[in-house]
C-alpha cells in the first residue's frame, strides 16, 4: 500500500482529537518506553473514549513508534519528542528530533543488512510525511485504528 500524504492541516474535518506528547531522553531505553506509551495511549483511548482499536493497529503503532524513535535516537543528538494523536479513525505518530536531515527510504535490497526500518514503516502506514522544523525535523505516520474490523478489548492492551 502506498502511503498518502497528510492533509495540509493534519486533521480530519469535524473529527474528535485526542492527543498526548512525551519527551524522551534519546537513549536506547527510550525506545521500549515509547512503545509502551503508545500501547497505553491506545488502551486509554479505547477505555475512556470508547473508540474501537484493532489488535493489529496496536502492534503496527508500536512497530512504527519503535522504528521512528530508534532512527531519532540513532541519527540525532539529544532529546526526542513523540506526539500521539487520534484524528478521526486514525492514530497519528509524530516524532521530532534535532537533526534537520530528512530521512529517505533506501531502494529495496534483500542483500542489505539493516536500514530497512523506514521501508517497513512506509509499507504499513496509511500516511507518511517528513517536515523540517525551525530546529530539527518531524516525521509523521498515520495508522488506521480499525483496519481488520476487530477491536481489542481494553483489558487485552
């Protein structure tokens, strides 16, 4: 599936918006913490807001968070900011880091060891965008909350 660009203002008209932002230290431990925070955020959205979230969406969100935060920690010095936002029927993952160089997915190469994370992310998400910021950059991915029609009970998240 080819990811579509985000809307100009990154919103779905008349949609409910729920979000959280977390600052991460930028060390290796923050990657696992970011994955856990993403799962907790989706569980809270389901439990408190009553929004359906598929098990697949939770796993894809955690994978996308892991890849984006890993890249931020690996290629940019300093802290990382992660925003999680529900916009309509999507979860939007945005990761900011201090490096202004925008990431580019490499051409597929089965013989290459490593550096496939961005390829994986782009294959899994509905929308993908990179933005230069006054300092650093922001990488944004959108994932459908219900892409397989099955919601996960809040207790299972």
